[in-house]
């Protein structure tokens, strides 16, 4: 159970193995430890690029039409789908739809969309204006791309990368089109591909001695009081856990004198050079005693200087283990995670931490047909290639 040095904690040897590629249902906190939230992160994506060859592919509309071949009006619209395919969606601008009529088609995505590729056809003397918009909740939309007027009798390919500044996550996409001043203004879209954010779930840090290192890469010293590697009850009555959340061992903050009003920390650097930022932190915590202080989950970029609190709990939470999952603000580029506890005003303020899981983001095009894999040799790898090291 030796605590790793800072250099060791940054070493790949202490990195959690990537054991599961999953999508997250959402943040939660639950108080029944028996109902483990380890599979809160369960694979749900089974989507594909929207080619409209066999239907609307999850897009909802009452104004766009799924069509094959030429549109009814001469000198406007495509004669086939993009890349010679058969079907596409289009806005028909013959009367009475030829003057300032709004068409829209939209789709909801479970995980945030970070890139969109599509083809559009906007041919005719009366072509109006087209928009691609994104929304967090499906009510207020932000324009991500627009085009006005005749673009010629051909399909055009577009790639759009929505800004995620300020932690904005677009879960809804909408294509809108407003017709121009006449009937030669048909507009068509095809081959809509989206890239969503999915999640890699790291190995659980359960602090058991049979794990590679009991601390699983967590460093518990940086000028503050260290957490203890603990089995069984704490040394002070009426505070702290009597056992681990699972297994035998857990991390404990001991608040007997002289540790009253003391800061305890343990941290880990999850920046290994190719994964995206930390997105979710799941863990078990025990906060029992009349002098329990404040527990925080904090994140920082690679410099480890400015820490941002993403979750906090204060005071006595009864003599039992709780489970929590906090969603991390991506705008701070979180690469490091810190457990930060400030003890209270007396000795009855011991806390316990167990089963820490940190999930990080990666990108997967929606033409990846299966994210439900644990990368084992027997797994259905879909588009993934298994590499053993």
C-alpha cells in the first residue's frame, strides 16, 4: 500500500487500464450502496450515418419530404441523392410554398454532438436561406452554419465543428430552410453524419492490496495532510466507517488532534497524451460524525495550479456509505482530479473514500455501429481494432 511519488503517479504504469467503451446515462447520486452504480455507464449508441435510403433515420419533420429521383419542378432541386444514391430529404417550394415558407427537420442525440458532416443541394433562381442549428435542450437554437441563394446544380459537402466554449453541449440538431421568392427554390440534404462524445471508463480504485498498487495511482501528499490506507473501523468512536464500501480497504481522513480543521487531499493526473478530458467522476463516500467538514471533488488542467470544484457535500451524512457521480465542466479542460476534504471543528469528523472511477471522453462517428464492447478478444468490436500490448 505504498503511496506513489509524484513522478510515479504520472507514469503510465499507474494509469488505469481502459476496460470499457461506454456512453453515460447521466449524473446521479444514490444512497443505496447495494445497488451499485458501476454500470451507470452503459453502452447505448447503435446509430449510423443518415443516408435516408431506408427511412428518416431518426430525423423528425412534417415539412421536408423523403424523395428519390428529380424533384417535380424544372430548373431546381437534385436529380438523385448525394454521391449517386437514391434517396434524400428536400423542401418542395412549388406554390403555395414558394414565398417565405419555413421548413425544418430535427434530431435528438443522447450524447453531445461535436462535429457534423452533411451534403446539401441548393439549386434554382429562387433559392432561399438554409441553416444548421444546434440546441442544448431542444428549445433555444444557435446557428452553426447558413447559406443563401443559388449554389449551382450539384451536391456540396460541409463539415461543421460546433464551439464548446463555456461547456455548451449540443444534444439537438436542426436543419431549417426558408423558401425564396418563387418556385425554383428547392433545397435538399443527404448523408448527415454526426460525431458524438462517448466515454471511456477507467479501472476502479478500490484500494485493495491485490490491485497493481493499492492506491491505484492516487498521490496523497502535496503539502496537505495525507489520507490513510485503512481497513476496518477508524480509531475514534462515533465517526468514520467501520468497513469499506466493498472489499476490505478504503482511503480515510483521520481528524483526531492535531488534524482538526485540516485539509486532506489525494490527486491523480489523467492526461496521458491522447485521451480527451475527464467527464465524470464516480465514487463512494462515508461522512459520519458531528464534526464532519466539507468534501469536494475538484479538477484542474495539466498545470495542477487552478482547481475547480465540481461536487461538494457538507456535514454529517449518517453512518453509511453513499455513492455519487458528478459531471465535470469540460470548459476547464480537466485532466487532473483531486479529492479535497476540509475537516471540521472537532475530532468526530473522519471520512472514508472508496471505489473511485474516472471516465474520460473520446469521439466516435455515428457510423461506428457498436460501442457496446469491453475490448476483450471475445467481444464484438464493431469498427474497432484490438491491439494487445
